[in-house]
């Protein structure tokens, strides 16, 4: 019986240690980007003003748009994503990460980290109708086709 | 010029289209073709899509040069072209096989974009048989100019921040917890380990008791009447 008690204790211990590690090691996508990429600026976030609003933080990556978007999404799985001709947009619970081409004359990519409101406003032309309401051209139909034949 | 022509074609198509072919709504296809036309104008390359299926009268097809419903003609694109191709098959209700979809990217470039690039962006062919099939197809086709630029075959298209957003528009369907999304597999695994520990112990204890031989209890022996030893 003593042997079984030891095995049971080891199982429970591994579970508790794993839980503690999981709870303490997880960081937000903001944390990950801040640790991984070079911050190049901040700016006032677009959208309505409010005490709970966060400024947009801008980072630079040496890697291409595709590689950078993949790296971020691999580390922090987004709830939704939108890929367009001008960038990849990752949606999280409270944040929107926009990975877009670098400014002219530079290489790599730019990363814009916004809160939800800022991300939706900034990228309205790309995510409008997909992640929220859209009353622009063809708005009532955008990205929401019912899909036939199912 | 191209943009205006495609927009006119797109509007005409959207108004005239009698029925939806494939998985894209006519209006979505028109907007998609327009965005490809704009990319073509900037990058000088032609883009299109052609996704056939087994469930509707026609395929999902369109291009930046011809608009929605018009297949791209590579010979008209002297600087290069890229096209998303695919097939969606829905299994019949009584069949044992499952719905399936395949995609590939054809291009005039030897080192052109591939489906691995799409997968790196989280765009997998299987999603074309899911609830978000139309959004997946739009994302795949929209990504083509980005993938081409990423490989250095053309310049990136400029990212344009929205300047005006109607006051009534806002984000909806707020996503759930990022923590749970990232860690739910670990949480389930570790909780299972914690629960398994006492279950294992109790099971083994029961098993040990059941397999142990019955304990023989000797009857009490009769009291002896022998005299105490002499001192």
C-alpha cells in the first residue's frame, strides 16, 4: 500500500506543479510583444476617449509581416484573425494586434498594439464587418455570406 | 482606370446575379475582386480565385482583371499572376465520408506563395467546409498580395489606417479569455492528474484487499490448568 500511496502522491504533485507553472508562466500578448520586439513609439489610440483606454504601442520587427504574425499567433493564440492585402490582424480578448508592412525604406514589419476600441477603429477598413458592425459600402453583406450547399 | 472598370463590373454583377454560386455572396465576391484590382494596380500583378465544388450550380470564381465571376486569364498578365485554386466537397447525408476541401496556389513565379504560407496565417483548407467558409475564402484570397510581397516578388501594399468611422459602428462578439484559450489543454491535463491520484490510490487499495487471502482467526485456546512453575 505504501508504494501506491507514493505513486498517487507523485501524480497529485505533478498535477499541482503543472497547474502552478501554467498559472504563473502565462503572459498576455502585450507582455510577449513588449519582451520580444523593439518599441519604436506610442500614440493616442483612435476611437472614443475614456479612462480605460490604452495608448497604441508601436513596435518594429526584423522579420516579415507573415513571419511576425505567425510568431505572435503561435505564442498567443488569437480568438480571431483577418488577413488582408495590407497586413495581418489578430484579435484577442482586450487587444488587437496589427502586423503591417514597414514604413517605406525599411525592412521587416511594424506591429501596432491597440485595445479593442482602438484596433477596431484603426483597422475599420480591413476588419469592419468581420469583427463588428460595418455601415460602409456594401456593409450589410460584408464577410457574412450565409454559405450555400451545407 | 482598372479600379473604376472593376467596380462597375462588380456592381453590375451584384445587381444582375440571379443566384449565389459557391460559398461567397455576390456582394462579397464583388468587393473581393475590387480589392484584387487595387492590388494589381499597385503591384502590377494579376490575382484571382477559382474554387469549384460539388454542391452548387457554379464555382466561386473571380479576378482583379475581370471582376467577380470572371476567371483570370494568365496570358493577359505579362508581369505575373497568382491564383488561389481549390475544391470543396460536401459528403451526402447518408455517406460515411466527410466533407473535405483542398486548396493550392498557382502562380507564374518559381518561388511563388504556397499553401504553407496560408497555413502560417492560420488559413487551412479544412475551414472551407466549416461555418466560416466564406470568411476563410475571403481571407485566403485577400492574403495573396501580402504573400507575394512577403517573398519579395512585389512591394507591400500600403497599410491605410481608417480616418473616419461611423459613430454607430463598433466591435461586437467580444472574445473569451485569452488565458483559457492558450492554456485549457494544460489545465485539463493537470486537473486530470490531480483527480487521478486519489482514484488510483483507492482503486489499488480495493484491489489489494480483494486479492488478499482470507485471514484465518484461530479459535481461542482452552485455558490451561497447569500449576505455575515452582520458584
